[in-house]
C-alpha cells in the first residue's frame, strides 16, 4: 500500500467525529469481534479502519489493509452470489448478514460470518459501511463432519442413497453449467443372497465392506460412491465419458474377482454403465445404468454392459 493510500484512509477516518472520540476508539479496538469500516464507494470500497481482532483473523497488519479494498480477502472459493447480494442490499440502504469464505494473508481459506450495515449522517446519506465479522471455521467444519457422518452408510462408509442422490443432483446441475460429462455405474454383487444363506450375515457384511473399499479406492475425490441399497452400489463419475466409465467399472470388477474374502474366492460383481444425457434426472440416469446391469446379469454375470 502506498503512503498516499494510507494517508487518504486516515484522513477520511479522522473526519468521523464520533470515531475520533477516544472512548469509542478504545471500545472498537478492544472488541473481540472483527470490525472493518470502509468508505461509501460500493464499486471500489476503501478500508478506513480495522480493529486488532480483524488483523488477527486475517493475518494482515493494519498498515497493509488501510486504503485497500476488502476484495483483497476474496478468492476462488468466495461465493460471488453472496457478494453480489451484499452489494444489492447495501445499494438499497439495508444491512446484510451472511457466511462466506475469505482468505488470510498466508493464502489459507477461512469461513466468516458477518453483518454489514450502512452508516448515515444527519441527512440520512450513507457515508460509510461497517462490518462485524467472526471466524466460524471451527463451527462450520464441525457441522460438516456431523453432516457427513449422518450421510455415510454405517456398514460400508460410502454415501447413503439419500445423501448420494442429493449429491448427484448437484453434480448434474454443475455439469450442465460447466459442459462436463458425467457417467454412472450401477453394480451389484452376484449371488449375494447365497453368501448370506450359506455363510451367514457377518460374512455378508464383510463382503459388502470389502467391495465398498475397492469401489472407494478406484473412484476419485470428485466422483461419488454410493451404497444404493442392499448389495447394489452406484458410482457417479465426474468429467468422464463412456470409455472412461467402462474402464473404472472393469477395474472394480477385476479387483473384486481377484479378492479372497473370508476364504471366499468366488465373489464377483456385475456392472451397468450409462453416460448422462443432459435432459435426464438423477433417477433416470441411474435407471438406464440399472437396465444395463440387468443385461449383464442376464448374459451370465461377472461382466460389464454399456
């Protein structure tokens, strides 16, 4: 930041008669909540004041912030819809409260809850904006862990059908926006009822866990692996065409066939593969892959159909 920017910021701040009061300044500086005050320019706002709590939260010194725009804290994961809604509310003279992701000086993201409100003069004209902000990263991560735990199937540690279907809905919306391919694999453990009947449900559970582990190990972080129900699983593969999906399905099938689980060396799976048509819903896509799975079963099991 240049000396001119810093001097301009401090000059504007000094013109705030209330703020020049030493008691008021002491209260602001001592507040545990992060506080930032900007001028009234919504297109290119200038930071006029930050309290020590704001500096601790962001990792910046006050001198690095004064005269700069709060946009310097934004980054890839900052939700532009939220920042746009903030600007719209402030243009209407309203306060705005929301959550967003901002970035510290070291580049690390943090979740922030904030409330921004206009500061008006005796004529009702907006002269400044003030925001109270709080780092809620720990709370957000705890909620995310609790939500994820509730979404996980207790036996296989894959997504439950309900959570997986919701995530697939979101994946398809994103794929349409970004012009990405999505493919679906529906797979089923062959003759699984016989495993339960002949070897017991504990063995059946171990087979399910092992197959789920193989599925999880052969899908990526941006794919979805779901226990759809019973011995049936669904994989939604991001940015993957039919050839890639067949490759993944065959990789899973071959790995299961090569596995010995509780001295059982004849566990196999059948797979159905379908590529998403942009007019389809999640259930329609899964339904088409499921029909291909049925074809694989009819053709003798332990194979992939697309």
